[in-house]
């Protein structure tokens, strides 16, 4: 994890917990986090939003670094109606691009990596090295790019499932490799051709 330079600065990126270290909601006593759950073919999704209604996280059951409901959060499906409709349409193969207000809180480097995820087209894949190149990071930063992708707080919506290894392997996925395969298959990616 970097601060926006091309050289890694954060310690032990691969072993650091990814959820709690990058809060998905604004801090402060007046901040509120809204949440809801959505049944899906990938399991029950947990969605959170800030008071303005911007989606701040989307977690799947058993996700590495995924969110869990905290005391003080407000359960309210209201702010999530559009997100629920778009997710349902996407998972039914009827939507290829999300149009939702998103708000994440990460380091400048992570935010650049997450923004680069938004540029990967539906049904396409890219590599960690290609993401590093897109954000102007050095080849040495590929591991930090992987750490940032693994900490993506908005699974599915920010398509980190479209990132694969340089050798064509599927590599990991915070939501589980089986879900990555399902999402890529949904988008028409021939996963049997990936190592």
C-alpha cells in the first residue's frame, strides 16, 4: 500500500487485515452507516452506505476482510433500492455497467487502484501488472497493487474479479475463487482457458 508514489511504503501489506484498516464509513460522532442485506446467487450480500446514500461497501459471506454489522449502524433498505435493482439485474445477466454513487476511504494509492478497477470492461480481464501500469506505479509495486485489490470494499460493483495473474491464472479473490469463477462465467469469460 502506498501513499501515491511508485514505491511501496506500507508494512506487511499481504498479511495486514484489510477490512478494519480501511474504514468504509466516515469517522466522527455525527457519521452514520446504513446497512441492508440482499439475497443473491452468491449468498446474502451485506451492503453499507453513508448518510448521503453513497454505497461504501459490499461484502459476501465468508469474505476475507469483509464487513460485519456493527453496533450503532442503522438497518434501512431505503438507501439501497437502486443498488439492489442494479445488482439483481447484473446477476441476472441483464446489466453490464453499474451507475451508483460510491464512496470509499483508503490511502491515495488504494483509491487509485480501486478507480482503475472501474475501467475494466464487462467480460474482459486484466492483470495486476497492467493495473500497476495504468496508475503509473512501478513494476515493484505489483504486490502492493494486489494488496489494494484484495482490500477492495465494493466487491462485484468494483470488478476486482476481472483481475487475473500475469500467467493467466485466476489467482485469489477475497470473496472466494468459486465466486470469482461464477462472476467471470456470468460475463462470458471462458474461465476454462485460464490456468
